């Protein structure tokens, strides 16, 4: 087997037909300025080709789509392993996804409760025990005395299959009818069942009135049902009401029978376990603008957010039901599991299941996710958290010989936790896997076995290999921008003077989630960093309390701020703007040009060309969202969506317009020798050179350049933008608006996806906002940003229940002096050296 992955003439996007060899079974890190081609090499070339080759191995049904999957623009790739992508762009969770389901820990808990759980009657609260035949007859006659009932034997409950042989066997034994999925059918007739659907199958034993003269007949019917159905019997009265009785499990007080437990009884994605009112979501739902189901803040009034039906929640191991275990954070869950007691016989089963659960919980702890609980919804996770949760699931799968491709796994991690992540990546590598990481974090860069530095610039100015090899080899490179920062030749300067606060915004009694009744003062008119380890309460303070309270105050938004006493100083600001990392759109139709309104100006420009005016084309003709000028085959999307039922949906280029979105007549109109599709395919930098004569376009394109997005293509689909790119696009839209000088801007890790050099550009833009009198509050782990800020609010000292305290506040120099501040400890090195040099994994 080849010892390296050999890539020849890679030309995907802006890659310049590069040749590169990546050592197998090593931790390979790809770095370089934003837009230099890192993702094009890692995801759009290596992973895309790995996925394409995997799909070629699938069934004939799957292969009918393969010819439409495009091969990356590369001459050849040798030595490629099966590839798994763990990035931020493709993580789309539905409301049913939780940390427990993503990591598969919940699946093991379901198995544990099905095998070793103790059933308690949901009505009486009494432990359920087995029933005798005599007790069943008494319960049945007490409940249904004098009524005409059907006695049935439940031989199949919720299982897939056609059951031809089973039904034939019962027919030969003289049974005439069976109730299948609620319908009574004649066994003499042909019965066809869908083998891919789950079925309930009950054999009709007898139909009789429950009167004293029929006692013997009832006993015979009961005996026969208990024999056929392994201890179960169903009675249905004339009104269609069903009663299930079992020799095995029944309540000694009310006599209710229970079926043996199965893992599906604890699944909120199955009708056997899900709460019937909220269908296993825990919250009430609504539909958003795209017709997708979204959770509201209204807790389900039946299960109270626990997602499961009452019967499932009445099963316990020790004193906990399965939902209660899922609300305990990972740190404490390990302690709870250690304290569970089992008999010697039970321990044979429990030990194997618990071993798998503990291994995954340990991985989550090493990834800095110990503050999360298993019931946390996937949709509520940040990009970095979601990626690390998926990584934890991959580690738990114990695969070998796989190529993992990761996109900035350190996002959202405090410097203290980076070492744990690097250790885990090395464990994956040592297990016989190849790890390819796109990353900007210095500590991770210094820990890699092999580095590939792309550049030298972004967009068309990038796509070349500037340096490659070990860290020592890359550090010798004179052309590498990354190496210049690593050597300390370039750095983000510490401000000569910190800005003084103009006023203060105070939150009193903050106690949302793990916050410990804090009083926090935010300085106004300066740039503030809110810091702390993952799970210390930063988002709870800034978004759940501050942002929601301001939204409710200024815009009467229908949101419920997190728990706090009051907010003082509101008279000093007049607007709040949150610039988050949520996608700028849900489909490939959304792109930077449409979101920033550049596209509107561009369409008007095309409508004013002599050719368009001669043909009577208005600006609407150049929209790909309406009938007229667009390609009708793909309806202006440029791509067509193929639903892969066993895999994520695949988008393939439209074969009629070749991805250009428009029909031939529209593409015949040009401005400066280029049609509307050409402009959408341009980078921001290219478009700026051609359109800078137009003031509105010059300003909007210039802002995109200022935040380091000059490499982005104007028509790049929103589905292919990272969280950091989406956030910076939103920032430009805010920058283009008129300023009152009293706006509060909230940003969550704006340096996501940014190279050292791009961070300095972003800080210059944020400083410009502050110089106009505005306030900027940033949740950030990047020490280069933290040292640049005027003020720091440091939460901690740990995550989860050990967090939520105000550890330090003040200027960066003040925070460095606080002994128990993790942020202060790492910040001290940066303030003394001017850069992170010397920090190692």
C-alpha cells in the first residue's frame, strides 16, 4: 500500500494545478490565508473524490445517480482511503437530533433500560410484577363483565416482514381470522403484507360474552392465547376498546398489564416510545418561512419536555428514568453511572453496555464538551460544538484505515482545552487513520506531523503551495505568510492605549442556566471580549439574557430573556445588532450578492445596457428567481437537487445551462464584455476592479474586502459558506447602514475561518465601528483578539455546574493578574511576547 496520498494537477476552484503528497496515517494540517484554497483541496478534492469512489461501490439503485456526481478537477489521486468529513457547513440537524443520538450514547442507554430497567406503574407508582392466569381472568371479568369480546393472541408486535409462512401455519391449525394492523382478515384469503413496513399480527382465538356460563370457554381461549403469544392476550370489546393482559408483567394494585421492554420503548423517534402530544420533540412546533418544522419555546404540556410517553418515563434504573440521566451534564453523568448498582447476573449485561457509554463520555470530556448534557438539541449547538460532537461519535465507532477531514475543530475551544483535542486527534491517527485538518490555530499548527501552507494570497491570488513539510521545514520558508507569524516577524499589535468606557450597561442577578446570580457591568463605547472555557456561561450571559432583553425592550420581540433581576443603562444605547454564524440562506439560491443587495444594483446596471434597453429587458429579467430570464430546467438554481434516501441530498450541475442559471437570450446581454452569470462567478476582488466606478457597488464590495472576503465568489451558494464567512457577510451589511453612534454589536467568535493576517483586518473594521461611538461585545477564544480588546469579562473557572462565576473583569492587563483565570494564564504569554509563539500542545 502507498505510504502517501498522491494528488496530481488539482485545479478545483482556485487551485493552480498543484501536485501534493500527503503522508498516510499522519496528522496533516492545511493552513494559509482565508480563501487560499484550503477547503478546495481538503473537502472539494480529497473528500469529494473519496465520497464519489465510495458511491460507485453501492447498489444499482444508488449507481443510477453516480454519473451525475461530478469528479473534482484533478488529474489523479492515488492512495486515497474511504473519507469521512467532519465539517461545519454540512451539519444540519433536525429537531429530533440531540447530543445523545449524535454520539450514539442514547442508543446504549435505551439498550440498558430495555434489558435492566424496572417498570413502575405510571398510575400507581408501584413496582410492576408478573400476573398469574387466575389474576388475568379476574381482571378481565371485572373490567369487561357481561360484554361481548374478541380474544386474540398477539403473535407479532411492530415487526417488519411478510409472514406468509406464519399465517399459513395458523390457517392449517384451524384458525379462521387474524387481525393485522387493526383490520380483521380471513386466513383463507391471500394476505399480502409490505415486508418493509412494521406490522401487528393477532390471531382470533374466540368471540364470546363474558358471562358465568362461559367461564370454561374463556379459560380455554386464554390458555391457547397465552401459549401462542408467549404469555400475552388481547381482549377487544364491541366498542373497539383494547385491553392487553400478560402473565409476565402487571401492576399489583390496579392490575394493569405491561409488555416486555424493548429499546424502541425509549426512542422518542418511534411511536412506541414518543410522547403522543409532541411526537417526541419535547416542545410544541411551528413552521418557518421555508416550510420546515421549528421548535418553539413552549414546552409540551404532557411530557414536560422529556419527549417520551408516560409508560417509558416510569421505567427506572436505581432512582433515575432515562430522561433524568439525559439532563445530567457529561461530567456528573459519569459519576451517576459509577453509582448504579446491579446484581451479579445483571452486571454481566450492564458491564458491556456501560463500557461503551463511558468510552464515549470520556471522549466528550477530552473534546471539552463535559458541560453538555445528552438532551441538548443538535440545532442549539454552535458550529464548533456540533463538529466536536460528531467527532466524538467517530472516535466511538473505532474505525481503522479511514481518512478524516476536519474543518477548524478548535472553534469554540478555550486554549486550555486545545491540548486535549490534539491528543484525541493523535489517538485517531495512532489507530491507523489519516487525519487532515484545515486549521488556523497556532497550537494545532505546531502539533501537526506535516504542514501544507497554501497561498500566497486569497482567491485568484492563492491556490499555490507556498510551503510543505514538517514544522521546522515550513518555518524556513521566506514566502509563507503563516511562517512569518509563527516566527514572530509579523504580529497583531497590542494597542498603545486602551479606550475608556463612556458609560455602563449592567445586568443584575444573572442566573440563566449555570450563571451564579452575577452582577456584570458591560462598558459602552469600547470593544469588550467575553471569555472563559467552553460551557462557562458566555452565551447564556450575552445572548440568552443581554441580547433577548434588549430585543424585547427595543423591538418588543416575542422572546423570553434568561433569568435575571434587571438591566440598567438602557438609555445609553438605541439599537442592538447580533451578527451570528447562522446561514444567510437555506438553499443554493441564496448567496453573498443577494444577501448584501449587490445583486439588485447589478441587475439594474444590466437593465441600463443598450442591448437590454433595445430588447425591452427590465432588471427583473436578470433575476434567477423569477420566470423570464432564468433557465427553467433548474429554475435558476444552476443545480438540481437529487434526494438520496440513504445519504445526504446531492446537488448536481444543471445540464441545460451548465450551472449558469440563465437562458441563452439573457446571457447574450453583456456589460464590459461579461454577462450576468460571469459576474456571479467572479470573486469580490475581481468584481471590485470592474465595478468600482459605481459608488454603491464600490462601497458594498469594498466592505466585503475589508472583512477579508475578497476571495468569495458573488454567487457562491449559501450552503457552501462556513459559519465564519456567513457572519462576516452579515457584518458588512451592518457596516453599510447609517450609524447613530449608540449601537451595541454582539459577535460570537468572528475569527472563525480567519488566518492570522485576516484577523488583523477584521479587528481594524471592528475598531472603526467603536471609533464611531458604538459598542462591540465579542465572545472569543482567540488570544490575538482578546489582547486587542479594551475590556475583558472572564467567566468560569470551569464549564457546566463548576462554571458560571465571574472570575475576572477589567483590561487585559488586569485579567492577567488574576491567579485562577485560565484566560489570564494564556493571555500573559501573549502580552509578554506579542504573539502566541512558544505555546505547544
